[in-house]
C-alpha cells in the first residue's frame, strides 16, 4: 500500500529558531500534498495545499511567511516553521494524494511530527 | 456551511463489547465518506471509504454504514479489543474545487480490560 513518511518524528527547538519537516511519498508520485496541524484532543486542521512545482495555497489565517512550504518534486514536500514560538508547538501531519487511483481524492497520511518549542 | 459532526465525543467500553459511532454531515456536493482510526501520536489510517451509492462497507471487525438521504454514517466495532483504543475520525470529501477533506470532530474510544 501507499506509504507516506515524515521526518523528524519529534523535534524540540528553542524559540526563534526555524524547523524543517519533510514529507515523502515512498512508493507513489504525489502531485498534491497537504499539511495539517493538530492540537491535543482536536481534529486535523488543514494549513495548506502543496502542488508540485507551484506555490502552496494557504488556508485562511495561516501565515505563509511563517510556514514555508516547498514541493520541489513529486515525492517530497517540506514545511519550514520560521522563527518558531511556543504557540507553534503542535502535531504536524502531512498527506499525499495519489492521482493514479480510481478515487482521485484519496490522501495517505504520514505518521506526524511532534514539534515542541521551548 | 460544510460540516461534519460526530458523536459521542468520547466513549469507554469493556473489551469484547460492541460499539457504534455516529457521524452527521452537511457537505455538498458529496463525493465520499471515510472513516479513519488515529492512534495517539500517529497519523490517521483509513478504515473504510464509501461513495454515494454504497450503504455498507466492512473491514474486519469494522462495519461502516451510509445513509446519503439523511446524511448520516455510522461505524460499528464488533468484539472490541484493547488495540481499538484510539480516535475515530469521519471525513467527508466534497466534489467541488480541490477535493478537500472535511474532518469530523472525532470520537475518542477507550477499551478497558
């Protein structure tokens, strides 16, 4: 089955630093990847939609200059949290859409990255 | 407004018992409905997917139903196991635009020995 990986799985950083999270589709090509954020006991909230070779589309209220997204290849998207603050501490999950499937909107989720900003 | 609501918010059952989780949605135009299981600290894993014409779909001890007329779905778990303890998320996909997922609020299930 389709596998999506994320790296790192857990990261702790100091306030003011930047953190990069990678999302890879391991056995399929993903023209579209999604980045979600999840706070404790809440559901996933879409942050942005990342299309290979073009600029990401951000959801309302998400600062594009703070959450930099790069989708440079069909198997890799990165999310960089710039000048991180404690309120950015959260669980970040990516997903990748496999356009080769009959149900075109199927997303496969990564295992998530736990970010803690001190 | 496109919304997906789930009930109950949380549920505690004894190992071996059955349970049913509910999902109501107001998403239009409707494409499909999925149930995901999310273990704590992990990404969601797909359990079932149903399109408009499907009424029921099973995956092992998980059985999902869909009533497209009333816009309701349920997930029935049979003979629960300790490993079923997780959050269960109902996700509806809309045909419009970029096929975004609309997530339900989730049901946190705890199975006790």
